[in-house]
């Protein structure tokens, strides 16, 4: 039987994939990702609040303020959270996801108890996923494995 011959390509030494973007591209993305994500979040919050009704000035202001707060908090989270231990890192992402989802859900007009319950469910799933990710991507001393 014929088998494929090994080639010299594949993963570079050290097991890391090459970084195809420049440092300038990473610096721009570090700001652009929270801004774009914040704009999407603000639009979503404004759409939930108006419930398919007409777009008003107050609705636009609400959307932009929601986008601004979300983008600033996400930027701070992406900047400062990696410096925390894996447990606190997971808790910070859990709180962010739970609060962000709960706020969006509360804008639909549902009861406060349902909003809290849904956001706690999202937060619990987020904690499990984030803790697993950070636990499997760090060594015993808490240093990131790259």
C-alpha cells in the first residue's frame, strides 16, 4: 500500500502557528474589536427597548450610551483581566457576560426575576467555559502557555 511521504512543512518549531499580522494591526484590533462589539451591543439594546417601534432620538441616545459603556468595560476587561489569576479571570468574564446579557434581556420587557434567572444561567455557563479555558491554557504556576 502507498502512503503519503512526510514533508518538511507543517507547524513551525515550538508548536506555535506563525503570526501573520503586524504589531500595528494588533494594536488597531485591540481598540477596534471593543468599539465594533460595543456598537453591535448598543444597537441590540436599542432594538430590544423599542420593541419594533419607530426609532426616536431617545432610542438613539440610549443605544449610543449602551455601546459606549459596553465598549469601555470590554476594553478594560481585555486589558486588565489577563493579569489576574485564572479563577478571578473567569469570575470577571462571568460577571461581564451575566450583566451584559441580563441588561439586554431586561430591555425586552420581561420580569426582573426572569431577567435575573436567565442572566445567572448565562453566567454559570460562562464561568464553566472560561475556567476550563484558562485552566487548560496555564501551567501550574499560573503562567500562560503559548
